[in-house]
C-alpha cells in the first residue's frame, strides 16, 4: 500500500512552528495581526473564514474580522483596504473569494499592499514568484510543496505534471515545482491525450475541480499523487478530484481527502502572516 501523506499532522507541525515564532516576535515587542474581509454570507466562505480565525487564535495571531453585507460596493471595499494598508498594526490583509459579481476581484486584489498580501494573489507577488524574487506565495500550492518536502519526496529532476491552470493553484504550483528544479508540465481542459501526459508524471498534482475524475488509468505505477480537489458527494461526504480507492493501490504516495492538502492552506496562511510581521 502507498504512503498516505498526512496533511493534518504536517499542518499541525507547521502551526506549532508558527506559534513558536509568534511568541518570539511578541517577546521582541512585535505583534502579528491579520485582517480578514468577507463580503456577503456564502456558507462555504463563512466556514473558511471561521477556520482562519480559529487558526489565528491557536498560533497567537490577532485577527480582525470584517463581515460586510452582500450589497457592499467596490468603492466601499477599496476604501476599507486602503485604510488597512495604512495601519501599522495590521500585517496581513485577506479578502475571501469569491466576491459578489458586481465587484471586480482583480481590482480588489491589486488594491492590497503587496507587503500585506498574505494570500499571494497580487500581480507583484505572482510576478516575483515567476522570476525567483522574494514575495508571498499562494497558500495552497505552497502547502503542497511542504507536504512533499516533509514527506521526504524528492522534486528535483523529476517529472511533475499539474492538471489545472488556475491563478490560485495551477499556475503558482507549476512555478513552485520549477523553483524546486522539477521538470514541469501543465495540463488543462484543452490538453489532448490527457492520460498520456499524466502517465509521464513521477509527481501528479490534481487541481481540476471534478469529483473523482482521476482514476488509475491516468497514473503511472509508483507515482506520487497530490489531490487538491474538495467536493461533497451525493451522501454529503467529502471527496477529491482523485478516485482514491482506485488510485491508491498503484501509487507510492497519495494525499487523502479530507486530511491531505486541505489543512495545509491555513497553515501556510499563518506562516505568511508571520513573515509579513517579521519583514517589518
Ligand atoms: N477562496 C477559496 N480559497 C481561497 C483562498 O485561499 N484565499 C482567499 N482569499 N479566498 C479563497
């Protein structure tokens, strides 16, 4: 049977490291504060925001919660971001996505001071990642790198295939694997002969957004499979983009859903908040 990569345990380890760092900063007179903005009351977003607040409390980061009504205008949101940009006591600013459709997400992301962009979504952060300069990295792909490294999985020189090219996961994921000296292919919905491409992978990262799409036909014997997807199936149970029961027997290591990539996102967010405070 494969190695099951335990995202819960690895994220707990990272949160404990962050907690120790927060205490160190506090001892030096530096406090860490994250502002979390949610517009509207999308239930999934409310759960994510609640989890972020809980993680902040655990690691000792102060959190400011802004729960704005659905009718909030773009101008009002931009004004709040401007105010938070100017506050010396706020280290990180996170605007929970998706935003109501009347608001231009890109304009909102661009408004965040790159020094406080703990989500790593600002074009300056993405550009810095692209050319190997310091900057914040999107939390989910950064978490995947930590899962691989802390599970003793070598990236350098290996064939890495990322399925998905979103700005939040697929694109930064491919850049991070490249930074780790992987040989990287990005596959997507227009890729011809997807199975042929994915079967080349030593490390297969799946972020397609379709429940259980990846079966063993897509996976080379002995590959490492990382599942970024989260869905609820017909019985309200969580499942990923990978058909776990089908794929697990043919791979060397795999992340489960839940308990794989999911918990890593918040751990890396906490890590980014501390970096933001430490850099000041
Ligand atoms: N919505 C879904 N994932 C994320 C995330 O990582 N950050 C933010 N801000 N919104 C999200």
